[in-house]
């Protein structure tokens, strides 16, 4: 992939673009006109962009892309962090030089993004980055943080709960595990044998996924579990049902099960991301960064993230 040597300017910039939908091989770095902030908008000079499974999922084929409102040529990535460098008419609360993070649906891996910070729409947003939160960390928060907050709101954990979390070592799992522990719950997290130490460090008791999951959880928690969050598919949801957890205290994010309420980041309550950022700033929650790559290595980064075995988050530096 060619490397663009020119630095971003007020009129030109780099952006990852797709001329066709598909896998990492369709991603290209292009020189494009720098977007300009209109009324009610701010422009952000992006310093880091976090990757999520939804990034490559929604650009994998035309039918899926249409469901997300995408058309060609398309951008890539949603989570970003950076510095406001342009403010449109009518914007209050943001000024050039402010550090921000947020979401820009399928256009975040670029030198600049333009967003509406007051529109209240997920993945077209900006939030102030607190002191004590670096840009790489801030760039991981929007999609995973929103999703984690929404999932936890469904099951409403407290100190009397024991929760089973499926896919606990993944990009959303690292938030769910720690936020469940902050709520006082006991956490059992599914993962591979190689993720056991990682899960313990987050505060979860590891259990292997796969056949016999319910029996292994029963052995680990003979008094039972009270809630479950399935971040990978349906295995954890079905195991929780087998262990007597009512459907009202089970949720999924990547698949649907009849009778169980699914959730996604768009369901997160107002202020969820600000709360998450404060937890990080005060040292109560940490975000494991599994790997970071320069934008020129976007294909390698996406291949790693799409393998679904990354422990933590993958970030692109711009």
C-alpha cells in the first residue's frame, strides 16, 4: 500500500477508503480534500482511531453496508480521539485546541473527521477527553464503552450478583468485566485457556468456553449465577438459561435469542461515555491496548482485530 508522505493541511488530508466492499485487502490510504466544519459541527484532527468488529463487519459486503447507511466510496473505522481544530457557527462548549473523543461512523481512520457534538446521535459525536486519559485510550471508548454500558443496564448488576460474561477478554468484554466488578458483582468470564491470566487481571474468574460450559460454571459457582451477558454469540446465553437465569437478566450483543433482550451501543444512556472516561481518569478502570499500528499498516491491524483472538483493543495511530 503506498505511503502518502505529505502531511495533513487545512485543504488536503489522508483517509482510509474503500472502492468496493470486502475484507482488509480493499482498504486503501487516499489523499482527499479535508472536510470542513459546517454550522453546528466541529472538525477534529484525529490522532488515534480504535478498531471494532463492527468496522469490518459492516463493510464486508454490500447488503450489510446498506443496513448501516453506507455507500461507495466509503471510509473506515468509527472510534476516534484527537483535537478540535475548527468550530462551525452555533457550536458552544467546544473550542479549537480542545481534546475530544467520540464516534464518526465508518470514517474515523482519517486525518480529520467532522461531527455534530450536540446532535445526540451515536457515532456522530464528540466528548471532552479528561486529563489523565491519553488519546490512544480515548480512541477505544465509544463503540465498546457504549455497548458495555447498554448491556450492563439490561441486567442491572449489584453486590449480590454473580454474572457470567461470554467473550470476556474481547474489546467489549474488558469494559463489561471491570464495570461489573465496580458494581460489586462476582464475575465469571468465558475465554480460551490462553486468556485465563488476562481475565484474572481484569477481575474475572476464567472458565473455558465450548461444550460443557454450564457444567463448568456450576462447579465454579455451586450457588448459581444470577445474570449473563453474551458478547460473542449465543453459547453463554443458553448456558445461563440452563443454569436457571431468567431471560430478563440475560442479554446478547452479537446474536439474537428468542425471549432475550439484545442490546447495542445506540441504547446507551446519555452520559455513559463521560462516566466511563472519568473511571479511567481516576484509575478505577483500565483499557488494555493489545496493539497499535501506524495508519500505513491498516490492513495488518484489521486482519489482527478480525481474527477475534485479540485480548483488549487495537488502535491506529495517525
